[in-house]
């Protein structure tokens, strides 16, 4: 501002005040602009790593480390079975699938093929089973149940009667990929009679899900089943109970049947069926009524008698490991006064025993 334009001292003072005011205002604006620029620069700076980023990198490093351990365990002088057990048995299935994928990326080799060539016997069966996805393992079990002499009714029922429609579809697709044959066709060729018809109904994967129980349905179906107290079984109607209703409704029907007939449904099966279909329906009823108790009984049967049914022991331990194995262990001790760990220690040996004990967990 030009001071010559301020002719009086008052005007001069006014002018100076205006200058000071203007100067202060300008400085304030500059200061604000400066702060805004700093903020803008800060916003342009790359943000620091989040905790999630660090966690993700730690997980990736852990997978890489385990893949390397596994590779070295199978590529030295002989196979380091203990390391293989430590790497695989201690993981969840999702982690094992990450190891499986990373192994392929890093070494351009299939870890399943390497494990198959480096391991043998029961230990191989445990490790390969654990490395499969749940649907792959179901497919393997189903194929095994229909191979060789006779069929394993309980294995077939245990899988097909307890899977959701989505899981059944995945199993059928996986079976076709693995064995170049439809699961339905294999069931038709390997089973027969009423048992075949039951399996074919179950493999359709149309059974309702959920846990809703309707009392009227229970009463109506139980009355039909009782057939006026004559004790005769309408097999077609009996089969429909397992394919029309969910896992909670079916036992509810049998409870009402027991009240009005004074007879357990298992007795009805024993009196009216024989062979594969009888065994199949017994397994089916037990798996619906109490799945944990069903597997406890199956496990005890694996240890009972001459020799151990290692295949059954392995398949139950692997397939139930992330579902209800803890409950199975507890119920086993309650039912038989001996822990599952004790049974394994007395009936199994070597690396196979080590792997199973680690899988089952401490008492």
C-alpha cells in the first residue's frame, strides 16, 4: 500500500492498521495452505504395512518352510518319516492343500506321487488320506468299499447317508474324474437287490437338510411302519423314510414307532431283512440316531477279534479328524473303559502308530 496516499496521521495509522491486518490475514492463509500441502503430500506417501499384510506374509513363509522341510525329508539318504509326519499330521486340511499347491509350484512335482513312492503300508495310507481334500477322500473310500471281495456296507452308508446334496454332487463329479466311471454305474455293478436300490436313492443327493422335526410326520410315518402291529415291514415305505426326511426327523419317527409298537426299529430290521441290505440299514439307523456312538462302535470293532482292521481305523480317524474325533475319543473311553490312545499303542507300531497318535491327539 502507498503511504503517500495517507495524508493525515490518523489516516496513516488507519493505513498501517489495514496493512497489518492484511499482512496477518495473508500469513494465516499461507499457513493454512502450507498445512493443506503437507496433508496432501502425506496422503500421497505410500501407506505403511498393515497387520494383515504382515500376517499374510508370515503364513506364506510358514508354508514355504514346511514345503522345503517336506521336500528335503523325501530327497536325502532315505526318507525322514518323522519329518513327514510332523509336517502333515499337525496341519488342518486347508493348510495341507496349500502345501500341496506350493510344492507343485516350487518343485514342479506332485507331492502325492512323491509321498506314494517314498512311504509304504499303513503309514502311507494315513498320510495320503490326510493330504486329500474331503471329497477326494470320500471318493477313495467309496471306491475301496466296492473293490475286492464283497462290499463294505458301513463305509458306503457312512458316506452317502451323511453328506449334503452339494457334497454328493462334488463326490459324483470327483469319482467320474478319478475313475472314468459314474458312481451310480459302479453301485449298480458292485451291489444288488434292495441294498443297491437304497444306495441309488441316497446317491441322488435329494434328501432334505436341516433339523426341523414335525410331530405329525413322526406319528403318521410310525403308524405306517407299525402296520397295525403285525411286525411286517413294507420295504418300499421303509426306504422312503431315509430319502424323504432330514437326519433329525428320521430318529424322531423311530422313537414314536418304539412307543406304539414296544419294539426297536433295529429289531424290525433283524426280523425282516438279511445280508447286505440288513447290514446297510442297521448302519444307516445307527448313524442317524447317534453318529458319534456309531463310529465308536465301528472303531471298537476294528480292534476286536484276531488282528486289527487297520483300514477301518485309518479311514475313521482321517475322515472324522476335523469333525467329531474328540467326541468319539471321549465316548470310546466311556463305553469301553479304555482310551483310543491306549488301543492304538497296544495294536499299532512304528511310524504308523506315531502318526495315528498325533492325529488322534493326547488323552
